[in-house]
């Protein structure tokens, strides 16, 4: 069958994890008159495949058979219905009122698509364990971080995994605000007994996001506290997320705070340089933009903190690349990135080299020499880091200023980035030099 041959060809063209997640579920509905019609599980799944893989599927189909068109459609399923009074939660077709309560899931928020680094390793491992029923990290997890660092991604990855491997699991996934709104409706309609029963008797796994929004909501805290007490003591799985760590949650009852943190508590930090580079490289490839290491390095250095900012930059780069009909280069990437984080002053690599020489009383000849003395290598690395940060020079161009190759420059950038996160004195030196450059 042609579709099986195409899948075999695709298997060797994309990573195993992506193939199993996005290609394997596709089925061939018909193959005639030069048309190959594929069917995916739902419209969200199909939208993702169409954006990321349909072009490659068409290429493989053209190589293997007389195919002029490949079409992709969602399987015919009853429409999703909103259940009134449940905070806008989606009710899945064929699920009874005692079944799962789920927020809308992002098709890409899976474990396979999550980039692991030192900043999120514990959170990711704990979520993976809870999703598979592994009790290594206990049965209760409190996960906190600022916005855009992956809390929702990991939480939804758990839901995806559970629905895929154990679809009969009675799972409830919602926000704290949705829980509160549902409880208020239960009070108004004298249906609190049914409300409590749903989360106590008809729940194997509870995931509640944004518990920091329960500040000051005493009654909701009491009800959720009672539910958590029963679930945790009976060995049910619980995941809670918050924008703040437990110690900084104001307006939260002490007993409720204690209950929420009775299991593993872990934060997700901003990704380090290496993790940012992996995230950017992966997303560039997914958008068909290649993964030029010079561009990846520039973006990883410039786009620190919020992962959503990286996604926004890559979408902007893709749009600009399509508009101009040209692959992204450093100039294009610089324009998009600086549009997000603000443009920088017209600073030259030579000016930075001179400033470093004056500040550290090192000659330009020494900075360009092969010396490996700490008194020379540290200023040189600082100069390379600042040149990368404040100019549009490529790694190779920066290296030529100091008689080095691009790999040495990349090492210098990584070293200074790491030292800044671990040593206050280095961070202060970089801040002082940056201020001098801007002035």
C-alpha cells in the first residue's frame, strides 16, 4: 500500500518520537485519481500535522507514486460541547457527567516536545513519573515558576500521556478559577454534594493550575483542601501549579498551604544557555528554518528568560522569511529579535575591544595573542561576550578580532553566561561594562 511505503520513508526522515506521535496515527481513507486522502484523530491534530509535516508527506508521496495531491482531514466525530456552568470546560463526546473534566489541550504540549535542561529536570522527571504511575517522586507534586517556562506544557504532557496509555483513568484537569466557579455554582444550586463527590469519589488524578489565584478565596481553599486531603491520603495522583512558590503565596490558609506542599515541591527556573539553544534549534527545525549554529547562538544569547519570547521570535522570523522569499540570515534574525527586546546602540567590536583593554589595563596585542593567562583570557572572553551581545557580528567575525575561530568565541560566550549566573562579581562586571558601552 502506498501510504505504508510513504510512512516507511518518513520514518527515516524525522525523529522516532515525532513519527510515533504525529505520523503513525494518520490513516489512509482513499487513494485514487492521483489523490491521497489521510485522516487524523481531530482537527487540532490535523492542524499541527498540516503546519509541520504535510509538505514533507507530499514530497515523499510524489517520489513514491503517481500522486498529485495529498489531503488531510479530521475524523468525523461528534462536535465538542461546552458544558454550561463548568467554567467553559469542554465536555468530550461520549463521556458521562462523572467522566474526565478537561481544559483544551495543546497538541504540541507533550513530553516529546519538551526540552529538558538543568532548570527543569526535576519537574519533568516528576511529571513523567506521575503520568506513568511511578511512585518514585510520591503522588503529589507542587510545581511553580514565572510565566512562560513550561508549567502548562508539563501539566498537559501528563494529561496527554495518561489519555494515551490509560484512557479509562478518571482524570480532572482545570484551573483554580474554573474550580472556584464550579463550586460557586454548586452552592447556588444546592448541588455541593454532587460537586464534592465528583472530585472525591470519581477522581483518580487531579491537576489544578494557577492555585495562586485562590488568594483570599477562603471557602474555595477549604473545599479544595478537603478534596486534596482525601485524594492524597488515598494514594490518588495530584499535580498543582502556581506562579509563586508556596512561601510567597499571600492570603492562603496555612493548613491549605501545608496540604498542597505535602509532596514534592519544585520550581522551574529560566533555561540556561544550552537549554535555550536546544529549544531554539528544535523550534527552528520544526518551522522548516534550518538550524544555523550562528543564528542559534545569537538568539540563545539575546532571548533569555521566557520561552514564549523565543517562540514569538521564531514565528516572526518565519513570517519575514516567507515574505521575502529568502532563508533567514543574521540580519533578518537581528531585526526580528531586536524588535522584541529593543534595539541596541551602534556599538562596534573595535570599541568594545578598546574599552576592555582600558578597563583591565591589557593591550590589544595581548588580547589578540595566544596567551592563556587568566589575566588575559578573562578580559578576552568578556570582550567576545559583549561583542556578541551588542553587535551584529557573526561568531567568525568576532573571532577574527582576536585571532580565534568561531568555536572559541562560542566557548567564551557560554563561559561568561555561566559565570554570570553563578558569580555575583562577574555579573556586576558585565553590568558595569554594559552601562559604559551604552553611555
